[in-house]
C-alpha cells in the first residue's frame, strides 16, 4: 500500500483517523502500532514477522546496553555488535545477495566454470529505512545520547510508524522519544498536517507521475537511436520526477505525522537551488545525509584528520551511500561521482567556491547533479555511459529545429510540458519569493490565506483522485531502496 493510492486515501486513512481519535489518549499509540502493522502487512506478509521479532530483540539489547555501567566497555561493545550484526546481516542478505551472486556467476562464466543456481531473493519494502532507524537507535543508546525506549510497545511504534516506515525520512529516536510518550493534538496541527499531506500528494501524482512516463520512455528507448533533444528532455523529466516523487512522499509523511501529533524533521529544502554539491547534500534527503555524517563519516575521522584523509572519507561515505541506494554498479558509480565532487570541493575550499557567480554556480551544480542522475536511472552502467554520449551527440541543428516545432508529441504532450514547466519554476524560484508564498508554512497568517489553502487543497485532492482513477501509472520509485 502506498500513500498515493485510492485504497489509502479513501479507505485506510479515514478508518485510521476515525479509530485513532475515537480511542482514549492512552490507547492511541496502540491504535497507531496496529494500523502500522496492517499497513505493512498489506505488502509484506512474511517479512512483517521478522520486522516485529527483530524490533523486540533490539529493545531487549538496548535495555541491557543502558543498564550496564560504562566501565563494562567490552560487554557493551559485544551487545552493540550483536544488535548491529543482526540488523545489517538481514539488510545485506535481502538487498545484496542477488548482486554478489551475479558477480560470482559472471566470473565463473568468464572462467568457463558454469554458474551457481539460486532462487532470487525478493527485496522487502522499506528495509533500508527501518534498518537505519534501528541502527541509529542502538548506536545512540550505546553512546548514551538517547535513553532507551520506556517499553517494547513504544519502540515498536518508533520502528513501524507507517508515515515513515517504507520511504522515510530517517528519524532518530531521540527526536521523537518525548512525542511517543505524550504529544499534543490540536485542530490547527491536524489541519496543518492535512495541507502538507495534500501538497505532497499533488507533487507526487500531478507532477512526478506524468514526468515519470516521459523518463521511462526516454531511458527505455534504444540508446543508439535516441536524439540529443529527446535525451535531454528525458533526463530533465527524471530529475524532476525523482525530486517531486521523493519530496512529495516526505511531505505526505510529515503531514500524516502532524495529523497524529508528531513533528518530523524536514527532509528536503529546495535542493536544486544549491550552489555546490556540498550544499546540495545539505538540502537533498537531509535525514540520510545526517545519518551518514554521524554514523559513518565522523567515526572514520570526519574533519579531525589531515585534508587528504577527509577527502578520502567523503569519497568512502558516498560510495557507501550509493551502494545503500541500490545493489548495482550504477549506484556505486553514482556514489563515487558525488564523493569525488565533494572531495574536489573540499580541496578547493569554500572561499574559492563563493567567488563563482550565484547563477553560474547553481547552473553548474544542477548540470553535475543531472550527470549523476543518468547513472541513478539507467538500467546498466553501459546504458548510462551510452546515454551520456547521446546528451552531447550534436550533429546539426535539424534535429533540434524539428523538436522545437513538434516536441516529441508521441512522448511528451502539452500537459506533461506544463508539469515540467511548473516543476522547473517551483524548483528554482528565489528563496525570498518561495517564503513569501508560504507554501510550507504550518498555518496561513490571514483569513484570506486560509481560504486560498482550503481551495487549493480541495483542488489538489480532486485532480489527484481523477488522475489516479484514469491512469494506472503510479510508481513507487523508492521501492528498491
């Protein structure tokens, strides 16, 4: 079940909200846990038992970690290693076994030694996200930067809470511990959450989905016969698809959490306005960036080592980040590219980067991000390299002239072009103007603003519903993560 589905919008969510607010305040956590397990059971019947069982084991380990005095360092390290091994072993087995065995079979085939036969392992939905939740919790309890959950039920709610279960954001226990124990429910907060959810729904269904159709056709087209203008249009559509899809999901998660009284940290902050790759990663998938910084980069030495080591650490962190996103050489190349760019920027230093004019820096950063998205979206590393070649396959102006007269009408029509223009304008609009529009404000400051928001929310819901009724294309592109 995904948020942008008629089943969720008109069955699961209304029934959950009714049950949640009908229950006494002390029982609402129980309602949320039961609903979250039903939500996950809908798509992952068997793995749900692993999710619950491993979470209960994590709770037991964390309670023991907290009870042991700091002088028993070896015992505490063994407990932490046990918890991390259990969680990471499940992630590696489910997510990377197919990849590793494919590589072994490639080598065996090259040596003429046959191949290993095995039943391919299905990837459980959301395993990367809830594994990182569990890992961050165990490490923070070990470090004593967060207290252990007061009960197994509280910890199970933290892990399985359905707004963030399958697509993040990655939430740390210390950020929601107080809210799990007790949180405030107000009409203003509920309405603010409803607006944020609808805004995310519109981003996902009305912008990301149409652009995704064009991206799929471009990247599914035989690369050797793909003209340069079509290659650029397909890439731009994918760049805005992945942003509006994932940011839209984060909006919906934040909105759903707010409707339940939770406040989650922001996960995106208009990343395409960044003036450097370093800034891009402060604005894109913020919860993942913070996780990799605190649990991988800093333990490697962070900024406390010589500059060359810092640059190597950055590269290693993003190599790991790429592999986390997907078990293929494409994602490894994507991570290596971003790690290399970050290392170069660190070597240049912020003062030199600040000398570049803002518009030029933003355009150059966006171009580099686009190059990375080719590796992220292509089916194979070879296709990614070939697609990059089509982006610069300029022969003469005839193909561009023909495209401008009739911009690939069989693939991208007027509605999709409109979605692309809206996506581009809203992604690059100046910060001051975006703040003045108040799209992300919890509540409007005036009655007129309230009326505009109610009208806009109603229109988004109607248009999204019509789109979901009339089209079968509604991908969950972060399924494999």
